[in-house]
């Protein structure tokens, strides 16, 4: 039997999935029937699940902790933390990068700890924007529009590159000297870590269309037979995806496709992300426009701004408050929002100055 308050905790944890399910019910009633989920959309869900399993396996193996634990105490520790978060997010998703880097950062007695964590959250969103597998909305847009990997990376390179420079410079203004690691030296990665490195490579090769989608069954089989702990992934995200696939299909009945210009697509997707998060925004708007570059920039820019612009924001925010205490919650929240909305404004400016257009 669920303990008292269990439902409240469940809704607080899975609020986006709950809202997505409610939205699916509402739009299906309005459309007069259940939507059809395409084979392409089911493939996206399967690939995302395999990526999550592989990354979870690497987390359990200790690889990420081992890598991040190599950061040494010196005057450049702030930039090191931010750059490490940026590049980890490119390969292992923004969520995984923050799950590893924020707790590590909170074990360091350094000045400006709150600002470093905020910049790590920005770095995770900026770094993950560069690759098709860096975050869920990128994977969906990449797969849905059939984009070439090199074209995808070239489209987002100005966005991620500018933010890498800006974030490193911002970190240099924080006085972080005096830090010392409180945690012991992380243990060596276990043997399963090497297997999951190979399985992550399989997942990435599937994303890049080098291997067939069916190759992902090897990841599922290994996890089910030899490492069931790696199956403890974010199923709420998968449910959210499935629901918004259906919502997007229902909305197609009411809104004509290709009805927006690329500038409108960018602004609408960036703005909508502030209220429903960037992943659902990508799923809904993709079926209404052919301007994939504007949508890609818009949803990644929309990851900045509000706490729910990106689920990575919530991860960094909750990890900081849970470890550092709620005594300075109001002050930290204010700083978090100021930094994030500043990044959102920079993103909008970048789009109109060096952005890819449609």
C-alpha cells in the first residue's frame, strides 16, 4: 500500500508525464478517437530507451564519477567543472552530465558554489545542443526530419561554441580558490562499465544510421540478463514522449502544417518551452513546420529561461537545494532565473545574428 503522501510525491516527481497523459486524454476526446503512433515515432522511443539504459549502466559502473573525480584542486577548477559538464553532455546527455557533475561540485569547498552549479546547468544545455544524442529533443528532431549528422552538428556549432566561450569567461569571474575535495578518491570502474561503453557506442551508431535499429536489442538483452539495475531509467520521460506524440497527432487535425515562417517557429518554440519544457515543444511543433533548423535552435534556446524550460534545469536546481540546504533557496532561485533568462536573451540574439534561418 502506498504510504501517506505517496501520490503527492509521485505527482511532484512525474508532473510532466501526468500533464502529458491528461493532455492526451483531452485532445483525443476533442479529436473523437485515439491518435495513431507511427513506426518512426516508436523507433525514436526505442532508441531513446536504449540510450538511457546505456548511460545508466555507465553511471552505475562508476565511469562518470571516476572521470569527474580526476579534476584537481587549483585556480582553474571552475572552468574545469563547466567544460567537463559541457563535453560530458555532448556524449552522455545533459541530464546524465548534471547527475554526475553537480554532486561532485557540491563536495568541493570553493567560493561561488551556487554560481558554479548554475553555470554547469547552462553548460549541460549548451553542450548537449551540439549532438543528435545530447538531449531527447535533438534525437527526435534528428530522426523525424532525417538530418545528416554533419549537417546537424554544423547547424548547432555556432550556438554551442559561443556559449562555451561565454560560460568559461563567466566562470573566470568567480573566486573559487581554497577548494578541496571532501569525497574520497572514486573507485575504479567495474568491468560492466567497459561493456556499457560498447553498448553506448552501439546506440550512437544507431542514431547515426550506421547500425539498424534492431541492433538496440543487444543493449536491452544485456541489461535484462546481466545488469538489471541499468533498467532503472526515467520511464516518465518515455511516457511523456509517447503522450506528446499522440497530442501532436491530434493537434494536426486542428492546425494546418507549415503555417509558420522560420523566425516564428524559433520564437514560438523558445517561448513554448518556458511553459511545457523543450522536449514536448519539439514533439508538438515538428508536425506543424518544415523549418527544422529554427525548431532545433528554438527548443535548445528554450532550455534556458524558466526552471521547466529543460528538465536538466530541474535536476541541477533540485540537486543543489537537496545537498546545500533550503536556507538560501530564494536567493539561489533568483540567481538561477537571472542567469538562465540572460542565456535565453543571448540565444535569441544569436539566432538573428548568426543563426541558420529556416
